[in-house]
């Protein structure tokens, strides 16, 4: 029997400091299929849904012809020897499921969301996509035509041009992180190139499986039946990476639209990846500088100066080389003034003091963000996937918690002096 509890509405609840939250990353179950494919599972949630992700090492770091990796990933669901693209989509829609395909620099992902009870009916279709995709010529022609039209429209936008070019200047146009799509690349796509890439990196490629949600009791046997006999490799393939060749030019100004009233600003520098011992500390420095709505960049350039609606800095989520990027759009007449203030805030972090209450606010924000990231099975498996694909383990998560709790203003100031040097940054404005 539940007792009636009298609550005094005049007394506010106790406020708990997020910095002191004892956050825990839900444990991961791991096993292997008969062919050695690793399966990572998180059992959580209250609704009978499941997210299943098949991650292949089939990103653009493995292609020897531009746009082949992304085209292969996108067109895998556009026809097999048994089903047309329409029939595949109709089958998935019939069960109220959602199938998504994404291609990144190192990996390509097939993601399925469905009711747990329908997983068994959908797995054969997923198997068919990764063993029997045909890449019909008519579908490839349609894809190339649509992508060229989309690119033509996007290249009129200064922010799109800036995002493309800053990576090209940072890494080099032939590096996987700096390589951009082009009309010529889409025109040059051919069915044989897609089939060769598909055979090497999907049919005989390296695959990892991630599952989260309310998992069926026989998930292991279902996955083994669907994928356990496939000839996947247990070795990660060797990437085709051109050495990084950053531009010697550091300040770039581009007129993309003579009548444009707004400019896209990108300021960036190379930065170590997650394996670097200072990575997590610089994440905290970046948050204070420009990583959230209460950051110094936002307070100065949006709230005080009114140059922009929003400005953020972030560390790119790459596995190998990466970069720290400041990104904003501002009026054409105030772009240079905004850049001056961006550097002024770097200088203030290098030379000034960081108040304890400001750092405490950042710590609370980061802990609250982590708490939100752990709210639900799909978010939890996403954090685990990021850890695993970067060659880390759960220690990385708990080290970050400890770093957030213990980092001092003096440590951040020392990091600012090391990494916030104007001469190390590429500076781009596209109008």
C-alpha cells in the first residue's frame, strides 16, 4: 500500500551539483558470430524497439576513385537480383521499420530501426543487401544526376563552400579528410567500380555489429543465421591515405557571390586525435571557448557585438588526423571584425585569468551533456561505438569524468598558450 506523502511546496528541492554526479556507462555485452564478426550489445529501454548497426570499414579512405565509397553505400539498397529498389523499400515499410545508410571517412554504416518482434523478418533483407546488391545502371545514373544537381545548388551557399575548402586547406585535396565531391567525379562513376568496391569492402570486408534496445532472447542465433556464414574478414583493411599536405597559404578570402550579404567564417588548425594525452583537457578548453551557448565566443560575438546569430568551436570527430574548428556566419561588413574578436578571445584565455565560477559552469554543462548522452539505449551504444572505433575502452569515458572534475584554470591557461596561437590557424572567409 502506497502511503500519502505530504510535500511542502514552499520548500524547493535540493539542488545537486552535476559535477558530483556518479555517472556510469552501462556495461556492454560482446560475443562473436561463427565467422568471427564481433557483436556489441546494450540491453536497455522500456519500448520494444531495437537499433541494429552493421559497420563496415568501407569509407572514402579505402577508395581509389573519388565518390565510389559513398555511391556504393547509397546504392546498396537500390536493387538485388531478387528485389527491385521499390520492393526492398516496400518490405521495410510494411514492417514499420527504418533503414538508413551512411558513409564516412573510415567507415560505412547500415542502420536498421524496427520493432523487436519484426527483426527476424527484416534480417534476410539486410543480408541480401550485403551479399547480392546489383547496382543497376539506371539507378546509378539517377543517383549521379541527383547528386550533381544537389551539388550545383549547394555550391551557391557560402557556408557549404567554406566547409569544403577549410578541410581541403587543412589536409590537402587528395587526403580522404580533404577530398570533396565534384561534378566530374559523379560523371565518372561506373557500375564496375562500385561492384569491385562492394566485393572487397562489403562481401569480403571487415564488419562489426552493434545492437541496442529491447533485444530478443535469441538475438545471437538470429544474427548468426543471417550473417554468421558470410566470408567477412577479421582483419581491418589497409586505408589508401595520401600524406597530409596542408596549404602554405593561411589567410584565404573567397568571393562566391558578388551580391552576397553574408560571409561564412572558418578558422581551424590541426589537432591530435583521441589517443593524445591532452585531448580530453582541450575538449574542456574548447567548451569554455566556443563549445556551448554560454561560451566566450557566443557571449562576445553574438551577445555583445551582435555580429552573428551563433558561433561555435569544435574538434572534428576523425579517427586519425583531426582539427579544431571555429565556425560562424556573419554579415559581409563585419566578418573581419568578428575574426578580430575570435582571436581576442584566444588571447584572453592565454593571458588572462579564468574565474573558478566560469569553469564550474562549464564543468556542470559537460556533466549534464554526458548525462543526456546516456539517456536511452541508442545513445549508450553510440558512445560505445565511438570508443570502440577509435581503439579505446571504457577507461576513456571515466578518465574524462575525472578530468572534468579536477581540471584547474591554470591547466586550461597553459593549454591555451600551447594550442591557441593565431599563427597556427587557417583563416577563411567565403562571401
